[in-house]
């Protein structure tokens, strides 16, 4: 949604060229490209339907022509009332689509579309609670034009071939068919029957049961028997070329990966999609077996800037490794277990980003460190923001690449580090297998409960710090050595006041005399002192060498032995966006004066503090200052220090 149409079209064209040269697409690009469907005329990102029934089945019968932006359809829905006195049913449906008629037991019944984006159907009598019943809706029209909307009619092959594809996340399904698009009630099974001009093929969810020629048309019949959310039901229609790859499964069977690609891109696609075989086998080994193995997995090429994880058939702009690995991970995290609210979108996007990263670690290990570093660099560009989506009315906030995708993925990097591989991945298997969640919806406390149950750890503080609240930490390490004993002081500042301290196990690597060793310290408060024994002379140390922790702008300072300590002062960060910290190393205890001046010599602030011998951190409040240059002066008996500080 941040990318305007012209820029997006240029991006799409350039990505196709890049994909032929390099199969690795950075996840930062995936997150920015993946701006899901949202129609500007829709005021709400929440279903308006009264949730008083349980959907069981849809039979979706559509007629479309890729050359024309239009849909004609009949939707038959089976349901069970969950309340007494049930005599009306509601579906989400935008006002731009016109309902022709509604039939109940082959008899026309009354309905109205007077409520905004709601189709309300009136039954001739009350339907008893828990009674299976059905209703059929005939409708048609031109779906709302929404730029990046749910029903898209465009072209490929240099504008010569028409294509229609759908993308309904988060709340766009109602733009093209009457449905119940909440995050509460998945439909148990769906038949999808699409009539199109003969030259076209239709890609969709589940298994292709038949394709029949009728006059100048073809009718494609797809069926899925797995529970599915409304936003994951999709069709793609054009003159697709198609072929299959096959993934050997644990039990000895094989999984079809059915690829629908534009004919002009067939040769390139055939060199790239086999990559998905090892990806699926790898995901199977980390969590449960592919959750829709009785049907298929697949790809359908489309013209939108990224990919969309439609259940059993991902729609994607190309077949580069990172993109197809990310979207495939959604089959487990997003499709099989779906976020139970848009606040919890990280359970979809954070997991898909993390698992895509795991394929870097597994198949391209030299890129794993840079993958993590790119995430940290991107997240720490801004000092605030929670993984919890705090504004579900804003599609850009829901699909925020920095928070929902990348910070969400780094929560999982840190949980893996904190719990260990065996516990962490076993907990994910339990989460995926939980009968209350499998094929349904989950929220963050559900994941937390499985992680805690498997690990025996209380993760409330972790989730409060990293998920519900904002920001990230900065670590300042001071160290010295006397004989075999190293004195290590670890201070921490945080980027946002919602978290005063992040408690984490921190790895520190010590180097010297041709040796190195890594020790993990349980850091429970700022200023904590550790006294490890190191059997070699240390000449340097490195904090978190493998980037297990989301942190930024860390510092490491070696302190000479106290007998030879000289007065030293360092100011960081410089430039700063908030406050500054002064690292003071004194030979003797002293009363220091701290002054801040603007560049023309006006004194902004002044304060005194007694600083003891050794190493001390002092924070000066500069967050309130306007952007510009300032001079910090520090004076004492043996100190006369000044330094320029840039406030951004």
C-alpha cells in the first residue's frame, strides 16, 4: 500500500529480470512488496456479520472472462445455527455486487443489501439450533476497483494476454463473493467450479477434479476438504502453462507441486521451482508433515508485487528462493494454523519470515549471518513499535515489514536461542498438532502456552518485553582482566520507555593469544558484574557474535588494570536521536560538572555528580533538544573535557 501503482508496475518488471539472475530475494523486499488487498471504499477491516452460525461448506460456481472485469456467480452455503431463534443469516458482500436472487429449499426468499457491505437473508421460518441447512445466492457485477484489490483484471506477455486473479487478505473476499470473512469460523470444505473461455486454465485451492469443454468454454472443478479461511480461497485465470514437481514424503508417498506459469516465463520457472522440494522436506523435518498432503501444493504466477499464500496454491510474481520459501511456510503458519485476529498477524508473517530465514541457514549458510544482520538493521532504524499490531484498522500497520514480518521473525530467533533447538521445535510441533488449533485459529497466548509447556519456563516477561511492548536494547560492555579472572560489567539501555530492561541470556566471545571461547551469561539487571575465569590473556571480546539477540548500537570497552588506569571519557550514541550516555573511567573519585551548550555558547543545562573511581555510565537528558549541534563539557579536578554532539 506504500508503493504507488506506477512504481509497483516498474518494480514488478524489474523483479522478473532480477529473478532470472538471482533466485534469492531479500525478505525485506518480500515484506515491502506484500501489501495485501484492501479496498478504499471499505471502511472496516473487521467482518460486520453477526456471528451466530457455523459454516460447513461452500459450493462456489463462477463465470469469469480474463478480458473483462466482471464476475457472475452462485454460492451455496451449508451452515448450522449456533443460537436459538435463528431466522436470518448474514454474509459479507460489498455493495457494488448485486444479488439477483436467493433460494432456500428451491424457493425464492427475501433478502436485502441495505446494510453497508452486508447481505441479509430472511428465512420463512426459524431454523433449530445445530441443524444443518443451506441457502443459495445468485449475484454478479463488477468488483470494486481498489488498486491492489481483491479481484484483479490485468495482462501479461507485454500486455497481450488478459489475466484475472484474486487476493483477499485481509478483508477483500467480500469484494468478489458473499462469504463470512471473520477470523473465527473456517468453512470445512469447498467446491470451486469456474467457467472460462476455452483458451484459459483456472488455478485454485485443493485438487482439480475435472476440466470439461462445453461449447466455447471450459469448466474447471476444484475441491478442498481441509478447513479454510475465506481470505485464502482464490482463483487465477489465464492461458497458463503447467507442470509438476514432486516431493517425497516421510511415509513414502509423494506430494504434487503443481505449477501454473505464464507461457513466456515457463523456461525460467522450470529451473527454479524444483527448489521447493528441499524446502518442503526441510519444513517437514522441523514441524509437522505438510498439512495438506492429501491434496497438493502449488504455485500460480500472477502480477502483484510479491506472493500470497492461498491454501495449497501460492500465487507469486516469480519463483526466487526466498519468495517461494516464505510463502510455502505459510501453509503451516497462516493456513493450517491461522492468526485468530489481525493483532496477531505475526503468527502468520513472523513465522513465514523466520522459516524462510531457516532455509538460508540450512541451504546457504554463508548468508545466514547477513540475513539476521539485515533484520536487526531494519528493525533498529526506528526506536519504537510492538510486534503486537496495535491498529487493525490500518492495513499498512497490519503488514508492517519492520514489525509484523521482521521483528516478529526475530522474536522466534530469540526464543530458539533462549529455549534451545530441541525444545523450541518440539513446541512448534505441539502447537501445529494441537486439536484446538490445527485447521483453525490461534492467538499469541496459544503459542506461548506451548512454548512454556515444552520448556518448563515462564515466558511472561519475555512476551511482555518483546511482543506487547516496544523497542529493543543496547548493550554496553566494560571489561578488564587480572590474571585468569576477567571482570565484565554489562549495562543496558532501551530504545523505548515501555521496557526498562530486557532480560536475556547473552553470549560473549573472548579472544586472545590465538584462543577464543564463548560464555553465556544470564543478564538479569543493568550494571550486572560477571567474573568468568579465562585461561589466556584476553585482548578483545565480542558481544553476541552470532546475533542471537535483537540489539543495536552496542559498545565494548576494555579497561586497563586499575593500577595503570587513565581518565577516559566516551560519549554515545553520537549522533543521537534520544539521550546520550557518557562512559567515564576515572583513576580517582571526583565531583564532575556536566554542561551542555548550543553552538553559539548558550548554556542549555548543567548538573553535578560524584563519580567514583573505576568505570561509570552517566546519562544526559538530550531527547527534548531540537535537532542540531551541541557541545558537552565535563569538568573536575583532573578532567577538562569537551565534545561536539549531533542531535538528529
